[in-house]
């Protein structure tokens, strides 16, 4: 019995010594040879979930773009003589206070209020185009932030986009909102998106993932969002 125990112990010790020898001397020697170099443990491949990485990068890009453009959006609230209220957003198009929105959000003869950076602002209406349903307004501010205009000819179906708007809460205070989707189709001066939302986001600028303006949000009867293209808006304001 004692001899068997000694044999087992001896085999264990020999195996342990052999393992140490192989790990510390034998294997390191051979993996340095060109034939075995590919088996080095420090050269083993690293696998990255590329899809997850792309999603993270796109989300960060979206957050950065939203942060960049949120202050070029102005809240619009109008009250007609009969008490009808229209709410939506407008886009700042120049640093000296020019902004554009849909004419039906600021009807003639109504009490119009503009809100920028959380505060009510003074302004004057410069011109209207009832056919295109656009109005150009001059806000009494300077050194305002602006955004570049997207090149519509380079738009691709499926490109990620978002709208940024100003809505009014139950206390009638302006708050910023964002909604996102992709380009579904492009039909002349209209860019169809997969975004759905309420009437309150009418006039909200639509941006690409770089924060460039595609157009102004038009809300369909079922909440589907399209954008009146920036080319139409530029033509109206004379750019």
C-alpha cells in the first residue's frame, strides 16, 4: 500500500515538473521559431462585435448633433381672434435673427409669440408666401447659432435623420423635443421619413446625422413626418 502511494506521488511530482518545464522552457523556445510563431498566445486574434460598435458610434453622433442644433430651433405659438391656438417650431437661418416657419403656424391677425432659449422674444414679420405656406420672421437678436444646409442630391435612402422641435407643456412653457428615424423616400421637394409624431412638431427642422438641415417637418393626418426640402426654403428666403 505504501509503495503504491509513493508511486502515485512520484508520478504527480514528475508530471508537475514536466508541466513547468514545458510551460517555462520548452514551449517558449519553440514558439519563437518561425514555424510556430503563429501559435504565440500574445498573437491570438481579438474579435470585436462590429455591429454593436457601429450602433454606439451612431448614437454618440446623434447625441452630438442634437446638442449642436437644439438652439437654432424657435418655438412658435399663435392665438387667433376666435381663440384658436397654433403651436409649432421655426428654424433660425441667419445669425442676425432671420427665421422661417410655416405661415399657418403664425396666421395674419393673430397674436404670435416666439420663444428662443426658453424666453419670449421680440420680432417682426418680413414676408409671407401663402402658396408655399412659408413666413419669414426677423427676431430681434444677434450672434445666433445656425446650421449648414444638407446637399439633397447626396441624400441616401435609409440615412439616419432626426427632427428637433419646441413644444409647450401643460403650463404653456416651451420645452425641447427630439424624434428620429430614417429617410424613406425622396419625392421632389418632399423628403419622406419613418418618423411619426403629433401636430405639435409641425415646422420642426429635420437634420441629418451631421446636424445639417434637410427641411421643415410636415405632419400628415396619421402623424407621418415628411420634410419640405431646404431647397424650397432657401429659394423663399433668397439664399
